[in-house]
């Protein structure tokens, strides 16, 4: 299979393949956290990094479920990160490049830039692609938001990836953590240590990345309409892209209009709505309307979800480490939803977010204080 993926053009002329591979191994898989989690939830912990407990999946998922049922915590108050097995993302990226993906999304926070770099190097060395055929995005993490920290952070990501430049560098979230090497710095009580660095300051560092040729383009992620408008009004180099959650549930219609007006393209993360991990968020794939469309076009629910984004001008970046799904998610270029079908799907959205990052809700720059 070797379909050439269409491209959209950023405001600075750079082209982006309209489908990308997501690589965050997270998700909040209830089948991927541990028994200790129960005690930790009682103690007040709300953020779980589950790499260390990989293997206890079922127990851990069950623990969370029980704590939710007991009313100790709500699903939306928890931030759960799981990590893939070593080498899994590398194989996924190699498989994706072979299938025809040319756009790969990662972030410093995902701690998989090295594996992705190795996969890219191998696919370049075996002649499948050239560097210039690939569009690689990575993101600045919240612990490096001071102006002077941005270029070193970008250089670190480039070193991890083994690349001279990334195609797109994004501010991952508009709010900042305490500066330092800790990915998620916490105080003695287990609370994230935030810092009120203005993203306009961070943006100056991003502009330096672009000026130094470390990033071909610069943009943001998880910015709301007001933050984006403020940034565009104050930036010397305008952001070209906003990566935000876009799903069947959260179709982002109003934010898409603002982005269009500002000449900012949109990448849609969690485009599949992280299926299987809902904890009460209804996965719209299972709804008869979506199932009927899947049947009509001889596609899957995942295909309908990604095509829905694509036809609304959003670049979906579905994540999978499963070769059959990587192929399945690429199979979205040979059918068209009708305008009526798109309108019907838009009307189904409940507005539920899979990535609300509620632990940051008291920060000045928390983006979800306003509807869009
Ligand atoms: P997705 O909506 O892409 O869902 C990923 C999950 O769906 C995985 O569990 C995957 O399993 C499963 N899956 C993939 N394809 C299929 C299929 N065809 N049928 C059934 N299940 C499937 O969620 P993500 O949150 O991972 O979002 C995608 C990407 O967006 C991330 O990987 C990351 O790159 C980016 N992102 C960015 C954020 C930001 O703040 N900027 C926040 C969140 C995500 P498996 O891998 O086992 O096949």
C-alpha cells in the first residue's frame, strides 16, 4: 500500500501531511496502573506514571475503578500516564513509515524521542524515505518555559531524535511547571509545582528556535481561543499550528473557526477518543449512527472518526503500536462523508474531553476555563 498522503500548507508555506502517527504511550488505560494506586489515591495523589508498575495492569485498573465507585475521586481528576514496552514505539514508527505515514508526532514528555529517532534513521538508511519526506513534530515540556530554557530544551529533543531540525516545535501546554529536570515536579504533599511563566515569554524562546534553524515551524498545543489570539497579536513570528483534542465527542467547531481566522492550522490529538478507556465517557464509535456509516463505507469506527477530522480541515494523529491498526488508521483516503453526515456527527458530540489536565485548573493559563 503506498498512498501519497495529501498535504496542507502552513501560513509560512511549509507543507504538512494531513495524517500523522501519534506516539504517546499514554492514554489512560485502566488496564495499566497498580495496586499502590489505591493507597496513593487515598493519600491525595492524582497523577500516576505507570512505567514502573507495568505488568500489574488488571489489578491497577480495578483499583482505580473501585476508588471512583467509592466516590473518593472522579475520573476527570486523575492524570494517568502509561509507558510502552521498550522498543514498541520504534517498531510502530518503522511500520507506519513503511505503510506510508510521513508525519510523526512526539514530545519530550513522552520520553520516546530516542526510539523514534532510531526508527527514522533505520528507515532512511534502508532507502524507504529521505529526511525531507518526513514531517516530525515534537513539543516543549512545561518544566522549560522560561525564555532561556527553550533553545536548550529544543536542542535536547533534537539530540534525542538524532535530527538537525524538527519540522514543527510546539509549546505543549500554555501553563508552566517549576523549571528543572523533573518532568512533573511535586511538593511534599504530592501536588504539582506550577510556575506562572507567561507563554508570551516562552514564545520568545520558541522564536529563537525557529531563527536558529532548530525548528522549521513553531506553534502551540492546548491553547484556547483567547490565548491564541493574544499570542498572534504579540508574536514576532506567528504560530502556524495549534494541536488540540478533536474527537467525535469534542468536535471543536468554534475553536476551529478562530484558528482559521488566525491562519493557524489545527492538528487533532486523541482523534479516536482513546477507545476502551472511557470511565464513563461514551465512545461514540459504538453509537448506531457511526456504526451505520462504517457499514455504508465499508470502514471501521476508527476510520469514520479520523475522516470526520480530515474533512473539517483537521490533521488527525491517531496513535497505535499495533501493526494492523496502524494500517487500518491509514485507510481513510478513499471515501467521503457527505456534508449532511458531517453535520449529523457534529450534533452527536457531548463535549467530553479525554485530556482535561484538571490538576492544572487553578493555573492562570489553564486553557479550559472558557468553553473554547
Ligand atoms: P487515540 O485517540 O489516538 O487512541 C489511542 C488508543 O487507541 C490506543 O490505546 C490504541 O491502542 C487504540 N487504537 C488505535 N487504533 C485503533 C483502532 N483502529 N481500533 C481500536 N483501537 C485503536 O489517543 P491518544 O491520546 O494517543 O492521541 C493520539 C496522539 O495525539 C498521541 O499519541 C500523541 O501523539 C498526541 N497527543 C497530544 C496531546 C497534547 O497535549 N498535545 C495529548 C494527547 C495526545 P494500540 O496502540 O494498543 O493499538
